[in-house]
C-alpha cells in the first residue's frame, strides 16, 4: 500500500515537473505606465430617517433607510436594512444596501453602499463599502469606504475613495 502511494506521488510530481517545464516563458514587459488611483477624502454631515417595516420573524428587524447627505458628497439615498438583537445587552448586528444618488466633489452619478455591522457587548464594528462596479456616470470606477461618525444626535461622515480621472 505504501509503495503504491509513493509511486502515485512520484508520478504526480513528474507530471507537474513536465507541465512546468513545457510552459511558455512569461510575457515580456511593456513600457506602458499604469495609472495609480489617488485616494481622496470627502467629509460632511447627513440626516437619516429609518422607517420600520414588516418582518417574518419577531427576532429580526427590517427598516428602510433614507438619507440626505451634505458636504463634499451632496446626495440622497434609499436603502434596506436587516437587523438582529440578542438576549445579551449591547450585542446585535445589521446588514444593509443603500443606493446613493448625487454629486461627489462635483462628479455626478450613483453608487451602492454595503453595510455590515456588529455590536459585541457594546463594542461596535462597522464596515460600509462601495459595492464594486456600482458607480454610474461620472462615478464609474468608484471604490471606497464610508465611515459613519455619530456624536450625540449629530451624524457626519468621512468617505475615503478612489476614482479614475
């Protein structure tokens, strides 16, 4: 049994060696200069309206999200959020998708933000990112992370993003 396993392993290695040896040489480098996107920051404030919706389970929540965003990003949003609370105080989670329509540093278009958040006994962990390839018009190619800042009842944001020129 051990001999047949060794023979099978040796045969596999020989096949891999033959495949590697017969592969073509790597392509030659071209002299094209790659465009490196520049990370930019947008800042401002926003107002949010959350409206509870019907849900199939009493242990889960569902809401619509409507925002008015001001500052370097002037936009309105429409979104959907799903949430879950736990029996432990301060522990919960939510996910959301939000369509943003407006102007970012003067470039008009739309894009989608994806939210993923947990609260672990009062310690928050939130990621809000641009869905890849969701940018339209002047925001085509947009990537980034939208950071939500809440101080008292005031909501603000810092949006770190890249956008092709």
